[in-house]
C-alpha cells in the first residue's frame, strides 16, 4: 500500500520538449533529438496520490501548448475529482492562444482552458534577437503587447513574464522591467544556467548588479527576483527557488520520458536523477542535492562570508561556476557589491523607497 506523504511540495512537469518557437537561448533546444516523447498522466496522478498536499503543478517545456488542451483538462478533472488543492501554473509563449483569435477560429480551446480558475498563465519575453518565432522572425515588443492585450481582454488579466538573461543581453535587461511597469505586471529576470545551448552560465554577481539598479530606479515592484534579493539574508527560510538551499525538500520534476528529479535545471542536464518508483510507491524521500558535498558551497571560505546564502543558494549555480572555472571571478565581483546588498537587506521597504524615488525624480525634473 502506498504511504501518503503530507508535506507541502510543488511539482514541475515538462509534458513535451517540442516547441513552436525557435529561441536561441532555450535549454530545451538541444537537449534531446527525439521531441516526440510526452509525459504520461499516470506519473502525475500517482505523484498526487503520494503527495496530496501538492501546492502547484508548474508546467513548462518545450512549450506546453504543443500538448492538446485535453491533457490539461484531464489534470484539472483529476484535481477536482480527488479534491486536491493544487493549482496549475503554465508558462507558455501563448502563440496558439493568439492564433485562435487572429485566424478567427470557430473553436477556441485555449481560451476556454485559460479561463478555468485552477489555471494560471505566465509567459515570456525579452528584448533582443534571441527570442524568435522562427529562425528568421524575432518575437518583438509589438507581438508581445498584442498577446498581452488579448489575454487581458479575453481571460481578464495580463500574464506576468519571464526573461532569460545571458551575458549578451545583460546590459539591456532592465528594459524588460520597464516594460513590466508599463503593462502593470511582474517580470522575473532569470539568469541563464549552463544547460542545452547555453555553454556558459551567467554568474549571480553580474545579474545582482542589475537588481541593485532596479531598486535605484524604483522598479522593484515589477521584478520578482529583486524582491527576493532584499529578503534573502534576513529571511533565509522563506524564499523560494532559485535561492533556496533546501530545494530538495519541496520540489520535484517530471520529464517527458518519466525521468524524475528534484531540480528542473539539473533535470535539463539529466543529472541527479532520483528513483520515481522508490519514492512514489515506496518509503524513500530523496535529497540528492543536499546530500552532495560538492554542491554545499563554491569554496570553503564561503561559510564565513555574509553573502553565503546568496552565492550558494542555488545548487545549479554552484555546479555551473565550478564546471566553468568562474568561481573566483564571481567572488571578486560579488564582494564589490556585498555592502550594498547588505544595506538593502537591512533597510529596504519597497513602498517607502518608491516614494523617495518619486520625490527625488520630481525635484530633479
């Protein structure tokens, strides 16, 4: 008999590696040659039976809209039938949703699905040439705003969006947050991991400079990771991925072939796989990242550094920097901004800071 585990947990599912875009930064672009694999619903349903207190089913890909809407309706009906509290958070380029209205299709299955109260949609956008509809067509701000407008009109809200930041687009990344403010939504600037087509990771020291600029410009209300940064040192148990050293205990990942991991980024690299059968049908609960001594810290000196929780918060970041010999350069750059990060952790209040920023801008205008 399956032993039920009542711990709160999130489940990331990647139903397919297939995508209808051709983005150059995407970790899924070069991970597998055969993109026809699709995740079987049985893996999800058995997971929910084992972990009935699952909070969120996070769907990414590939692009989730490459699966038929019925796949998600089956999950919704299962959640309702067994009275699970979990909601679905789906990250998609929304292109098929856009096309069913642009072509005036008679049936609009994605609109119906996205209107369900258990479904929440997030999308993605970033300036530059990396985000592409096809190899020859860039996904532009105009394209993005049209889709955002359509979501607001037909579903009732504008979706928040994720931007993947690499070395090539780091200097202009704050433009994405300015766009988020213009639309009145949240943006999440995620640093690129070393996965798929990305051969070199973006050290946190580089993107944290951007987060500091976001605070100074009064944009912290519109960027999720910046708000995590200013809570990180004082509230180490209350932040979530990508800066949570206890990530093994609260998240699981299912790939299209049924492979099972505790981290989506390591899952992309097919590293630290755990045994689905032993955990879901047995009594094991695996913590491979916490159990790996190599992933505890970038170097021994980190344990006495005030930036320890930030620099060593993400196990994938530790692994990537060690593999690419970027530990020392990251450390030097982080020390240059450490005092400023500590200051905002102790003194930052978004509402008060934004009020001060508006007054200063008025005085100097």
